[in-house]
C-alpha cells in the first residue's frame, strides 16, 4: 500500500506568500506564493516519500470549524488580493 500525504492548501499558500520575498513575472503579476507553494509541496513529497498527494483548499464561506471554535485561524494573516488572484 502506498503512502498518502494530505496538504492543507490554504495554510501552505499563506505560509509561502508571507515567507518568500515578493516575486513578480514580466507582466508584474505576483508569483511568490505559487513559487513558495510548489517548493514546499515538492519538498514534502520528497521528504515523506509520498506515493499519492492530495491538496485541499478551504471554502470561502465559514465552515463548521469556525462555528465550533471562534478563534479558528485567528493568528493567520489574511492572504492579500495579489496572492489570491493567482488561484482563481
């Protein structure tokens, strides 16, 4: 049986956006979040020896977690519009 790795997409995207210096392409579009996200994802695959990978992203609306725990994601910086525009 193979090894499955599950990735919290928004968490890693947020981490990459704030953890990688601001990068832009020739059109001025911000690419640091994409670059950092892929670097983290590929490192996890290599380090964990994953045979399968699934990435899950949160819904835009509040979920049951927000109702159960008011401080859910309370310490996480919101991803700026320049970050989220890459993932629409």
